[in-house]
C-alpha cells in the first residue's frame, strides 16, 4: 500500500487497496486510513452501483437524501450532475453534508463518473485542526454552546440544477436541528468544530448580533487555506470523507472560454451518522 499526503492539513491518496474487497480486514484498513486522514482517495477503481453500495454498507446503514432524489434502481445513490452549460454545481460552498439533520451523515463515498478536462476540483478542510487553532477567546465563548443548523441553506440547491431532481417527499419544507458547536468524534474522541457556512444560522443563548459576528469569524477561520487540501479528479476515483470532521467545497470554476462546456457526474452514497455530542 502507498499513501500520498495531499497537504499538511488532511487528505491522502491511497494506492494498493482494492475497494471490491469488503472483508473485515480490508474495511478496517480503510477505516483506519479514513480516521487518520479524514478524506481519502482511490483512483482507477472500476466498481458498479452494487459494489459501491456493498462498500458503503460496511460503514453503516445507508441514508437517502432529504431533498434530492436517488436513482430509480438505487434510491441510496444520488447522481450529482452538472450540465455542460451550467456554471454552478451542487455543493459549491463550504458545508458538511446535511448538518441540519438530527443525525448528520457519518461519511460519504463519492465515485467520479465523468470529469471535465479542467475545473471542478473539491476542497476539504480539517475541523479537528480548525478547533485546535481557533482563537482562545472564541473557543471560550462557544465551547459549551449549541447552534441551529437549517435546511434552508439547501433549498435553492435542488431547483437550480437542471439535471438533478428533487425528492418530493419533504416538499422542500425547511426544518432545523441544534447541535453542539464543538462535538466529540465518536471513534477518535477528538474535539471537532461542527458548524458550517451553508447551514449553521445561529448560536443558541447569545444575542443575534454577537452570534453573527462570532459565526463570521469562525467561518473565515475554518476556510483558511492552511487547514485544507484540494483534489483534482480523474474518472473512476472513489473518495471517502468523514463528514463529522471535515467541511468541503465543490469548486464551480466553469467559466466561458475556460472550464465551461463539460458535463461533470458523480455518484454519491451517504452513511447514517449519530446525534452529535
Ligand atoms: Fe456536500
């Protein structure tokens, strides 16, 4: 096995692991890598939908997305499509997936199907490191607080992407949940800064003005480049990220004359998480 670190902060590209092997031994190896690097990438993995699901199921029960419709044959697989002429793509600002759910996603396994020749990289930021390096005064103010995460941040997503379909079940209603701002990782015991620009709206038990100011500072801090890594996709790459301890940003750098004019397709499977504590 070969491990190439993507940055000093997090992320690794792994060679020499076959993702079709779902033996307990191989899954333990993958999970250990995931906990160590927080986001891991495996290039040239030709796996079909069943194999994608079989791999994901080893990490826990699969979830269906609150707002986005899955594939007809595989409702747990959301096909993320950016059309040739679209400049935006799903997930293009800092977030952790569905943090507005009572039990936000544990991990996501994303498989690249079609990748543009230029543009469409994804960035990840290490929220364990973000907590460690956060200003002490802010830490003191927020360490025992909770914040409201609202699904409203996601609402515009579905309607904006012409090749993606909403899941009519929820009828696009807004809902929200409260989570500790600093959560403890259930497997490593490490502290994690668990807020994000897209879904976190307010700190509970603080006046709105102070909450807005502190959240703004935190959002700036957690997106500092020295906390991040950036990955340039190739087709048939499988990415697994620990959605509890990273935030991510799908860069929509598709401009006329450069980057625009290409379709980008990803298949996403999410694994159920637990109540953040
Ligand atoms: Fe996402």
